[in-house]
C-alpha cells in the first residue's frame, strides 16, 4: 500500500517558521530619513545598471573590431538554428499524421 505524504500541522513548527521569517523582513520606520535612504539605494542601483550597460556596449564594440567576431557571431547563429530546427522537428514528429488526400477530390 502506497502512503502519500501529507502535511501535518504542528504548532511548534509553524511558530519556528514564523520566527525565522521575521528576521528576513526589514521593518523600517515610515519617515523622511528612510525615504532618503531608499532613494539613495535606488539611485546607486540605477547608476550601476547604466555603467554596466555602457561597459557591455563598449565590449561589443571592441569585440566587433576583432577578425574572429564574424566567425563567433556566425557560430552563435548556427547553434541557435540547429536547436530551433531540432525543436521544430520534434514538434512535427509528435503531431498526428494528417490523413492522405483523397484523389477523387481532384477529379
């Protein structure tokens, strides 16, 4: 006989989980100082994001000047096409064969 695993509510376990999650949630007062700190963090993250985008663009620009770049991009496109072709082939193989056309329809 197969016994399925079922949830057994235990007060002690629930309290343990609740106490553990309280440490994961930051409780900040709703005041001007908290608002300022959050805005500064958001501004810093936005600045890091912009810097990262500039670095990525510069890396792509420098890479495009290398003679190997065209080979690299072609290989990437070929890999994509091989994967795409394989998935399409699997999908079509999983489909039911359409019925053969009735030649009498064309007479």
